[in-house]
C-alpha cells in the first residue's frame, strides 16, 4: 500500500499518512512523499484547504526509529533544503489528530495551521527518552504556539499531553469525540475553503511573516499583503454586506 494517500472532495484535499502498523511513523521514503504531496497540493489551483491525518487510529509516531537504528541518514525535516516541513505552504493545512502525535509526529502537527484533536489524542516529545533530537521545527514552532513555559515543559520532560490539556495550552484548537477528528477537520476545511480566498490567504501570510519583523515593519507588510484583496474582493464583499448578507451575525 502507498505510504501516503490523497483523497479529494471538491476544494478540500485530505492527505493520509498510511503506515498504521508503526503508528504512521515516517521513514525517509514516507517523509519525502509527504513533502511532494504538500507541494502538489500547493500548486493545485482547484485545491484550497488540506486536511492531514493518519490511518488506523494514530496520527504519527514521528521518525521510524527502526530505520534509524539501521544507520539510515535522516535529513532534517524542517532545517534541510527542501525539507517537507521547512516553510508554511501558501494555503491552510488542518491536522486531524487521533491517537499519538509524538516526537516528529508532533512536529508534523505543528506544521499545520490548525489542529482538530479527538479525545484519544496524545501529544509529546517521546523521543526524549531515546536521545533523538528534534529536527522537524518543533523547538521553534512549539514555543511560538503555546509559550515558552509550556514548550519547555514538553521538551524537557517528554511527558504525554492529552487532548484537553492540549486545548487548554493552545496546542489543539478543537477537541471532538473519539473517531470524529477527520470528519470535523474536513467540515472545517470546507468552511474555510468557501471564504473569499485572497483576503484569507493574505491575512494568514501576514500572521506568519510578522514573527520575524519589528512591529512597524510587520504593520507595513500587512498593508502590502492586503492590497490584492482590497482590489479584487473587498468592494464586492462590502456590497453583499450592504445588501443584507451577514445580518444578526450570520456567516452563511
């Protein structure tokens, strides 16, 4: 069976890590394929939002340590040139997490824009006990997402973080019943895909870009990124509002 599966439903692309016999741990081939699928999604003009999930009740157990134990040379998933988790895509990716998202699997979840976790989800730097360092962006993205104190707790102790605690610290955006993560993530992806795309993507890009800028430069960059949406979407959207759309807080 292919190690990475892709399913399409209109504007939503679902990407499935498909190695359930090892909790979807990613060997060198699988992480390379995942990077290729990400780039293919990003280039597809018909695809607007992706959902990333794992097969068989687990999200991803990280790098395949059995392959590593045999001497496999692992390229950094984030820090190497062309690494699958190097930089954000131009479109949103939503993680649907059930079961373990640990070690490099945590890094894969952090690469996504949002995380929908079911009640069985477990996040953690479990590689701490084996002396395997993080090279998937976790030590960079985790503090920015949940704050330094929570990040250091996870990075130093390697303890398991359940779905409710993940939601409390901002690691998970939504917690849903067992087995519902993929369906809920796909419903959320469909909703996001139906919004005017230029403004949504420019706001998203500004949020990522500002991390490396001063406040003044970040505000100027926000203005620059907003120009295309102002020219192409804002007037028609304002006209719909003026005609009565969105009354009483409705997003329909």
